[in-house]
C-alpha cells in the first residue's frame, strides 16, 4: 500500500491546527465544521495534501493509502467504549476525530446513514458484548467477511477512512483486490451484467437501531421511513452488476456474505465464484497501530477483519471510521436538506 509517515515537524503543525479547530468546535460532527472542513484541510502540511490528492486523482494501485506516525495519548482518549450508543457529550478523542474529518475533506464529503450508529458521521468500531458472532464491525470471534462498504446501496461511499486509537492485540484488518489478468474476458462481461443481488448488511437492520424514544416526532418518522426502505431492499433487492466502469480496470461492488445464490443462473454464479476466489487469493492483513489513518478506495478494494478474542476490559481494539463520497449531490433525494450529510 502507499504510505506516508508524518515527520515531527508535520505532527507539530497538525496538532497546532487541531488545537485551533477544537477551540471553535466541540464536535467533529458540528455542521459548521463539516461545512468548513475543506478550508481547514488545506491548512494541513502540503506533503499530506499532495499524498491524498494523488490517491484521489491518480487511482494508482492498490487503492489503499496509509498515513502513519501521528501520536495518540492513550491516557487522554480514555478506555475503549463498551458500545457506540455511549458517546459522551464531548469526545476525549475530539482532536483525532477532527483530523479524520480534515483528511477526509481532501477526498470528498463525509457521509452518514440514519440507519447506522444513530446517524453519526464518525463511527466507533470496537467489540460489543453479544455481537461476538455477528457480521458486524462490532463482532470479535467471528471472521468479518470481506466486502465493499454498503455494497447494497447505490449511494455507498467512494472511500472508507479508518483511524486507529488502540490495537493492543494487533487485530488485523483484511484487504484485497482482484487480479483482472486472471479473469477471462467472458467472466468480466458476465460480471458487468445486472444478474446479481446484495442484501443490506446487519449494521443497517432494525435490530441494531438506537433508542427511538430519544428522538423527536419528525426524527422518528424519518427513521421509520428509513427502515421501511431497508426492509424493502432486503426483501426484494434489485438486480445489479458486480462490476462497472472501465472493462480494462473495473470498479467492483460486492459483499458475498449478503448475496443470494444464483440457483437459476449457473453462468453468473460461476463468474461470481471465480471473482470471489480471485479476491481470496489476493487478500492480506494489516494490524493498524495507534495513529494510523488508512484510506480504502471502496470502488477497487474490499476489506474485512480477522477474528479475535475480545478482552472487554476497556483496552480492546478501537477504531474511528468515516464514509467519504466524491459527490454528495447524487444522494440529494435521500437527505433532509442540501447540507445534511445523512442518508435516510
């Protein structure tokens, strides 16, 4: 993967900027901050801006970029949360979350889902008791199958950004991408055809929603409408293509765990099986370390997580995650206003 290691001077410059921004905004999800994030982002060190701009514009292999070297104060951030529902009024990792937003702003606009983590833009990723064997980022003992993020949805993100706050057990994030030279032209042609379907993943389902009683009447109606849409997509998913874009270097949209077997379309199933086998052969693991910021091209790279035994002692693996879109306007019909970044 492409990597940039921050210098001491760059870290000092970044921390001064974060201190200034944090004095003005007490949340990384402050609408004013999200509106001005790109302005602040262009005050980051030039080497950082160039690194992320190249990642966005050049689409160089392998579609993964890592910024490392940022220092995390383990005492300051406190213990790993027990659940994403327990967010404090002011996050102890506010500056780190702001940095994730500023980095992300150089790639596009941050995007959230009303059906995912209570509509928050910045997600907490850590093990949750009772989720050990779920297909969720909050699982632990279960292999989290590789996938492209929110593959079921037409407005899924272009990039997935993750920041590591803690990973004492060196739990590996898995990533991979197809080797197109290993797939026949006919297989690629089939995968470009709308013969496949993907169901919404577990994180968007009603069983994982927040406490609806804490919402206003209009918010409850919006959330109800959101789950009705998700339920329809789950019951009767549209037929889609797994590949799109340029046939010589395709983009991919895939989530094998939530895809229906094609019992009446053996040719398409064989093509999908070949692609899955191909990606499996190119899958690798990376244990993110505190201060690592990783950016994954959601059109070219899949990701997952290896299983591990959670300790539930306040020091489990803890990541912050954000979705980034290059074109927020395309989802306007599914957002409450032109400035809202949350899809309902």
